[in-house]
C-alpha cells in the first residue's frame, strides 16, 4: 500500500513541537561542553615515562626474527631424508620442567 501526500491534509508546524533550531543548537552546546569534574586543561596529554621504554623495546624487537628460518629448513631436510631423530628423554625432561615452572608461577 502506497501512502500519498495530499494537498488537503492539514499542515503541522513541527518547529514548535520539537523546539526548532534552538533545541538542536542547545544539543550541540551541551555536547561540546566538558563533563562536570573534567579538568580545565583538557588539551594536555601526559604520557607515562614507561611508555618510551615500551616504544624502545618494540623498536628493538622489530629486527628480531621470531623463527630461525635456516634451522627450520635444516630440520625439514633431515625429516625428508629420514635422519631426524627425537631424543625422548630430552623431550620428557623439558616437558616436566615446563610443567614445574607453570605450577610454581601459579602457586605464587
């Protein structure tokens, strides 16, 4: 069903009902005003000195490779050639060490 505008319908002035432009301008002013309790010096930003230490650490880590590509390729070749061996004792010792570390850190 289509609603059509008719010229015989009474005209309603919505400016008075909604407050017109004065109301919309009032909203803009209220939105631009700082919240109660806000500092007068709202344009000042203070950065914790530790932030520069974090930025320096991040910059130094950008050049560090998380993966040793040469070592990965070496292991891939050894697996493909059948000469890669797993030392189960070494794996078990490291696994137990990791679990021990986790238990100790969670206990504190």
